C-alpha cells in the first residue's frame, strides 16, 4: 500500500468493537460501569443511537431484552461479577430468542478479584451458563483486527440465529492502545433483519427451513407477537412438556450446531512440525511472537488460534489431530480450554501453560514448546 | 365492535381468585379508553399473575420472577412509535423480588403501567408471605412475623410515579384502572385481593386485612422520552498520525513511566507512543493505576518497535522513568540489572549502575516532571528525534505548556506549536 493511502492512528480495542457493532446495526448500548469495560461505554456514548447507564446488571440485560423484543439491536458489556447477575436474564433472552451481544471482558477472579488485572477465566462458565448446557455462541478476538471483525460477526450471528452472542475478551485486549492502519479495515455492512411480512397467522416460534423463526417486533400493528421464557410451543404459549414444546426447546440447541459453519472463525498457521500451540484471546499475541522467534531459529512449530470458542467447531479437532503435541496456552490456573476440548483425563499429547496475574509471555511459550520435545 | 384485550380462553385460576376480576377490570378499562389490543404490550411475571398471557389478545412477553417492571421499561424505551401501551403485571411476590426495579421505573417515569396484584402470598409455591403481606393477614398463622408490609403506592409516589393508587377487589375500581392506564408516565395500581387457596378463610372486608387504605397519589411530571441520535464514526475521532521523521531504533524498546495520580503519567506515555508512530515505529501503551484513580500510583507501559507488536506486556523494562515515591514503590521490583533508570533526584536512588538522576520536578513541575525526564532521556539517547516528541506534544490540548517543558528539559529553543 502506498504511504499516502495509509491512515495510521493510535487507538484501542474498545472503540474498534463499538464502531464495528454500530456499523453492523447496534442501536442501543446498555452498560453498568464495571471495570474493565469503561472504554466501551465511553465509545458507545458518542456513537450508538441510545446509550444508557443501568443501575445494575440484571437491569442491563432486562432492558436489552426489551430493546431486542421491539426491534432495536442491543449491546451490553460486563466482567464476571456483573455477568453473574446477568445469567438468569441471559437464559430468558436465549429462550425468547432475542438477538443481542454481551461483551464479557475477563478480569482476575474469583469473585471481584482484581478489577484492573486481565485473565482468561470465564470460558467454562459460558459453556454451562445456559441451563441444560445449551450452546451459546461465543466469539473471541485475538488482536486488534479481530476486535473489528469478531464484533461485526457477533452482531451478524446474533441476528441471523436470533440469539444472544457473547464476545469474550479481556482487560488487556480492550484497554491497550496500539498503532493501527485503519485504512485496511474491511467494510462492515449493516445486518438486515428479515421480518415476517405475510398476512396469514404469525406464529412467533414457527420455523422455516433455516431453524430460526421469523422475527416481528412486539408492538407491531399487524400480528400478535408472543415472547416467552418458559417452555412454549410455536405460538409462544407456555406448555409444560408437550412434544411440540420440547421440540422447540431442542431446536435451540440444533440451530446453533447446524449453522455453526456460518460463525466458525480461527487462525491456523501451519508451520509443519510435531507441535501446535493452541490458544485464544490475549494469549494469542504472545504465541504469535513466540512462533516468530522459534521459526527464526529454524525450528518447526504451528499455531491454532480459536476465535469461535463455543460451540467448539469440529474443524478444530480435525486440525489438532494432525499434530503429535498440543500445547494449550491460557491465562488461568485450571486449564479451561483444555477441559473444554479434552476433559480432565490424563493425555500425554496435551501440554499446558497456565498462569494468573500477568499475561503469559512469549518466553514462557517458547520454553513450553521446548518441553513438548522432552520424552515423557 | 372493537375486540377486547381478553379473549375467550378459560382463565386458569382457582375459583374465587381475584386475578379473574382484575383481568376483567383491566379489559373493561382499556375498552372504555378505546385502546386497540394490538397497541398493548403486556409483560407478565412469574406466579399466578403470569398465567395471564394466553388470555390476552395483545402482544405478550412472559419473563422472569420479579422482572416484569424492568423488562417493561426496556420495552418502553425500545418502542419508537408513540401511542403504545405497556402494561406490566406482577404479584406481590414479584413486586417484592423486584422492588428496586419498581422504584427505578417510577423514578424514570417512562410511559407504562405496573399492576401489582397483591393477594398477600406466593400462591404457586405454597402460600409463603411476601413483603406486601399485611400484618393483619399474617397474624392468625404467623403472629411472630409482626414486620409491617411495604406501602408500595407510597414508595412509588416518593420515587416519582406520575400516578399511584390502591384498589380493592370487590369495589368499583374501574375509574382507578382507567386513570392508571391513561395517565402519561409511570402509573402503579396495587390491586388488593385474597388468594382463595392460601388466604384467610373468612374475610368480611379486605380493607380490614390490608395495612393501608385506598390511596391515590399523583406527581405532575412529563414522561421520560428517549432521544436517539447516531453519533459520528469513532474512527474519525482518532487523528491520523503521519510519519514525518525517522528513528534509529532497530529493536524492541520497553519503557515504564511511574509516578503518582495527577502527574500526567498517562499523557506522557501517550506522547511517547505517538511520537514513535510519527517516527515510523509501532507502539503500544497501557495504563496501570488503583481503582481510586485520584490517589496512589500511576504507571504507563510503552513499547516501541521497528516490527509490528503482538505481545504488549513488559517484564523487565529497558528504561524506567520514575518521578515519585508512589511510582517507585509500585515498579521497583521490576527493575533489572540493565534497566536504565531516569529518576527524579529527590527520590534518592543511588545504588543502581545505570542511573540518570535530575531535578525533573523543578524543570516541569509535578504535572510535567515525567515529560521533562522523557525529553531529557530522548535527547541523550537519540532513540527518537525530539521533533517527533514536539510534534506529538503539539497535538495535545496543553501542547504549548508541554513544548515549553520539553525545551526546558533539553535546553533547546523550539517554536511553540498549539492546536
């Protein structure tokens, strides 16, 4: 690119996320000011048509649900302490099939932990936070460009699948300033909702071939709309456990899995060799530096950065099967990604780098790759 | 004839339940007000009141226990077309669970109506008492629970409700219903009933049971209406930084600037990072400070590099600029044997092999000491041209003062540039 075409600025991931979501169609941002999502709120205030400060996180999710049910796409953000309060309402929105994005910025726990210290500690919470283990789409940016692309993809996925989507990030990703040439940012088109436009009776949870019911906002003048957080049939009427209602509930799982290919994102840098570094989020940047260093010394190593964390895309396992050693890098002590993919059983192929309190360094990853070569 | 909001589905309530009467009153009031059912959005709670959805011809949203009021607020704010009627329906249990939401709804004064059907018990779970169960109601079976009930009408009024009133099942309350459903702003109607399954068996007059009588309160307030305004692209808010000079730096350079809150440490970090971009380098900057940002340490971490930067952490910095004791205490454990320390002389650091100690506070004052130290270091090291720092400073709202500090610290006369 010619020098004159460049537009180099100094910016942060928070603003990239908000701008991309605004372009994709976010019409409301509802926030409770918890650290480290402060800059998201600041960005939203001057960009998103409606930006509201909620008195607590239950309210934030309930207001989001209200906006979504009436046709405005909402975004909210929190860290674990606030996200914990959101979970009941998140289940409600999941069951009602209300599109929205919840940005979860991870910070050091347990509990309130350290508000200004980053972490990667909430992955398994997301895996289980919908009662019944139903899959909630979780996208995770691994660098500044991803802040843009995954934010846009989160809005698109939420609308197309009529579901809440989590954008999983961390303090270090959204509160660090970096130089970036923004002339290279891809266009983010507005995601258009297909509204039910026929005259015959509208059934709010009746689906056509794509597993997702047609949407109509509450308050429209043509058809009665019902949203329901309890087990319900195609009309939205509460039913205890009829075949139709249970089928509708099962569809909530199936639609996420059947259309997973639409929102499967990862970076696979295949450098041959026996070892692959598997990581996500903020640890991916340290892994990229580690790869650069290892390869400059003539060693072979590969990198797989997951961006669609949940549901786990089957292709992730296909890729991992090609390698003898898998080195899983994540900023927690328990090995959440390791447990998500491989359970808790001992497995000689799998190696881990875990840490809390600071980001995992490229040096620690290089050392980890070295140790993968040692005999068991 | 206009359709009523109630359809002909059989109500699922126990015989003698007040909910049946309340629903009929609501339907009659809406019909008399001439409201089209499809202009109504009913938000129902959990509990017996939440069984209402199938009985209604309007839009229905059946949510969580205690959250009907707050969800209805979201619906109100989401509706762009005027003329809609948002009605939240909950019981005394839901109102107790979501009391904060009820007060918030009154305070915000959105155009909605909250109906609290107070039958004194959690009827679906065995008749437990709620915060709205009156002392008279509790006395026969729970004399030990003498805690009075909430007067939610008074609470809503004090929180700012445009209209709040208490009605008793059995009397003619249609006018109260109509006022609650037509007054602009937040309206609360508490309907006192008796649960036939768990209520006292012989109640001659509900007024004798309730802790409070009929109350009608009004606040003269204009309903809160949301403004929607699309802001300009955030990308436009970032100034383009053109490369205007070169820097000799060919490796990664990690710098920590440490001081106290209020000493413009973060601004100094931003200046260094943007100066590096002006000189064609990549840079990152992050801040670290206590939650109470007005006191204690303030630390900025800046990385400069010829290559693109991925990992943005610093373990052992190449350079540390330290201008206060708060800063020193925060970062001293990260000083490496080869770290160059640029420190204010008053800190008394002496035993480091690679130390530059000067009275930077004298050069720049408390808010300019870090910048003075940075400028002094850049002049001596030549890692970045001073012009790059001056150009970065001149973009700042206090650019003239910053350039003056740079001049003083480096002994170079430059022309002051301001935005």
